[in-house]
């Protein structure tokens, strides 16, 4: 494939992975899950996830084996954007052309949504069944790097 084709395939893949990994909007607590999905789905270049897929492919990892790590970095990014937009930070009204999370769901819910996304990122990487045969030492190292980077 061409690099442009790879990027498009990976963008579509991570959007699907995220849509499946995130709690459903109708699952209690609904408003929290709606805020998490609002912040994470349907926008952005997904460059961080594409970098995960690209780096993994260099070393022969399957896309399936990289899905949890790619989703984790996207969730961490979404968390950082939610918190960056808060009134106590940059107080932004719009993100990617739509109202920011705290404008739609309120400041308290936005904080909870961001915190939940960050926590969920660690949860994804911690699950051996999602990491598809990743060496446990490498898995712990990935958790450490995500913690350090966060």
C-alpha cells in the first residue's frame, strides 16, 4: 500500500476500534458515556494512532495486536483536549468546529469524561487479551511510558 492508503485504512480502523471500546451511550451512566464518546469519536486526524500502527508494522506486529495501544493513545489525547479546553485552562468554546465538551455537558461532566478516558487508556493496555500476545514485560513498559507521557 501507499503511505496515504495506510493512513486512511488506519484512521478508519481506529475509529471503529474506539467506537467498540468506548462504553455505549445508553449504558449507565449515560451522560458520562455520551461525553466520552463526544470527545473521542468523529474527529481529528488520528495521527497518534497511525503512528502506533506504523511503528508496529515496521516490527511485524499485526494491526489487531496494535489496536488497544492505538486506542489508548487516542483516548489519552482526547482526555488532554477536554482538560485543556476547560474554563480553568484555555476556556475554549470550540474544538474541531463543534462546541467543547464542557460547553455541551458542563464542566464537572467534562472533567469526569476526561478522567475516565485517561483511566480507560491504562485499562486497555493492561489487558493481555486485548494486547494479543504482547510480552508481559513489554506490556508493563508500555504502561510506564503512557504514565510518563501523560
